[in-house]
C-alpha cells in the first residue's frame, strides 16, 4: 500500500465513521446530551468515571472481535471487520469528547 492509498483509506473510513456516528447518535441519544444512553447504562455504577469505563469496555469488545476475526479468518453470521473498525473509531471519538480532548 502506498502513502496515498493509506491516506485515501483514512479519508474513506473517517467519512463512514462520521456518517455512522450521525445515525447512531440520533438513535441512542438526544441533541442536548450525546451521552444520554451511556449514562443510562451506567446509572447503577457509583464510579464518577463509569461512562468512560463503559466506553473503554465497548472499545475493547470491538478490538477483541477483530482479534478473533484475524485468528479465525471469518466472522460468525453476516458481520464484517468494517463494522467493528468503524464502531471502534466512534467509541474513541466518544471517549475523546467525554475527556474534553480536541475540538479547541
């Protein structure tokens, strides 16, 4: 793969992840609080950083599925690596937003 091909892939993945974030954000949160579904999932967790841990756990799950795909060479059902990669990107964007990283 050339550098130009890598950068083109990055742009493609970025746009797909951004589009997916828009759809999922509309389904799982509200316009005033993008963390609403995550906060609800962590409602019983007393840790002040429970949402951040939850995001990390979801990210790990995506990475674990990718590792199994690499080892087995296949997914169960109709899943694809693309989905886990895009979800992983978006989980890290959520974590960045939660931590106040970037966007200055």
